[in-house]
C-alpha cells in the first residue's frame, strides 16, 4: 500500500514535519509493510522554509534584521539551490509571534525587517523573491518592506512618515530612491487568503483586532490609512489595489507590493505543492492522510487539508483528515472532499493538555482510524 502523509502544522503545538512523523508511527502499526512518503506542506505562510530545506531544495541564509517594533534580531530565509531564488517568510521578522500580547499594536508595527531580508537576498544575486505573507503583526500595507528597499513615504509637509499603519492616513507622496534595480526582480507573494484590502472583510476590520487593534477607533484609523495608501498608489502607479484578490493579506502587504513592485499574488499552497511535486506523489498513492490544528469555515479558503483533498479527489484517491478541533457547523465530510474527518481527541481534555499530548494523540488516532479502515477495505 502506498500512503502519502501531507499535513500542515498544528499551530502552537507541532510543525508539519512532526505531525507527519506522528502520523507515520500510527500508520506503521496497522500497515507495517506499506510504502510511506512524508510530504509535510504549508499554505505558504509559517512553516514554508522548513519544508523547502527538508526537501533539500535550498538552504538557510541567516541575517541580522529588525522585529515589528524595530528591535534588532537575527532571522533567516531560504536561498534555493539555483542561488537566484529566495523564499522569505514574513513572519520570521514581522510576525505576531515575535511580540508579547502587551506589545501588539498594528498602528506602530512595521514590515521593515522583512524588507531587510529581501534586500539581503537581492544583494546576493537573487532575481526572484517569493514572500510568504502569513502570520504578520502589521497593518502597514507593505510600506515597511518598501522603505527598507529604498522607497520614501512623505506627508504633506515633506516629512518622512513614521513606521506603522497608524500613520498612513498622512501619506501624500511616494518616491523611489532605491539603489537596487527592482525592475529586474520578479516578486511573487505566497498568500493563503483571498481577502481584498478594504471593507468588513479587509485587512483592518477582519485581522487587525488579533494584531492588537483595541477598538473600533483603532480599526478605523488603520482602515483610513490603507484607503489613503490605495488612493496614492492609484494616482502614481495607475493600479487600483483595492480590488486585488489577496490584497488584504499580511495587513495589506498584498496590495502594497502588487501596486508598487508589480508583485504577483499566488496561492502559497500551489507554489509549495509544485516545488515538492505533491500532485505527482498523490496520483500514484492508494491513500492520503492530511490534517491541521483546526478545521473550520476559514479552512475552505486555501488551507492545506482542503487543497490536498482537491488533488486526491481528482484521482479518486481516498483522503483521511485529522484535526485537533473541528467546527460542528461543517457540512457532511464527503461534501468537502474527505473520505473521513476525525478529531484526534480520545477523551474530554483541555486545550493545554491536548497540545502537550499532541504527538501521542495524532499517532493513537491514526492507529484507531486505520484499524477500522483496514477492516472495511479488505
């Protein structure tokens, strides 16, 4: 039996590689003679770097940069084996995980540190930059990244704007003073959301509260800032970034980088799945096992398990999905592409305990599920 194990991470618990290993241990107890391929995968945000390096397609490059509050940190990105392409994960220097709860404030946080990593990669000779947009602590429309690359953002008194989404409403003029030949660089944004920049489902209203926006006043300040940035970009670059699918990703980075750097916005999962040849592997399999920490309505929009299921369904390969938490409002499992959707819980248990026991729970649930699967597929 040929089994493909292709999960995402269980956030705050295990990365995708560790989830894959735990599933494999459960599989081996029921199908010890099976051929198993581990293909840990991501939707393009957090975890993508490890997947690329573990697949031996590139290596880590370490660099000094800045966190979302402009404190000096050490970070990293991946340089592919061709030495011309880099994958830069925004969360590694501009991520919400780098801040304490009391420090979260999207009016002040910046993507500048991510821009420093991009500059480092370009100076190493890269002519293609892939930026994974998940996990940001910011709402600055990518202006921090652009500032690090040499762009300047001025108010009506010709003063440089301060960092953060809270100052974008004051923006009047953008100048490119970069010494880098950015027109020769292909920028691609690996994005896991389809939200546009503005409105109730945009960057500010939907995502800024979890990044530290404390009330509707904060949200409206951020919304007005992105609206103004959109207007200035349209005037200067003749691009209406407010209508771009995925423009709301990473606090508006999708829109800002598309409008100013002509960056293309792509499905992060699609990019990574091509890199690791996921479809080719699934096509030759007998069973696919996937999963992520939580399955809910947001999972329909580009998240790993549903994307894996789409590929498997194309070749009529059964798909089992494991999750730490499943929204009870979901439809029937076969309507959303899974042969079976299972929680890893085996008893009433707190979230904290579930996280600490996640390796055991994943292995144990895989063993129980496949024991039943084997009995009904003889």
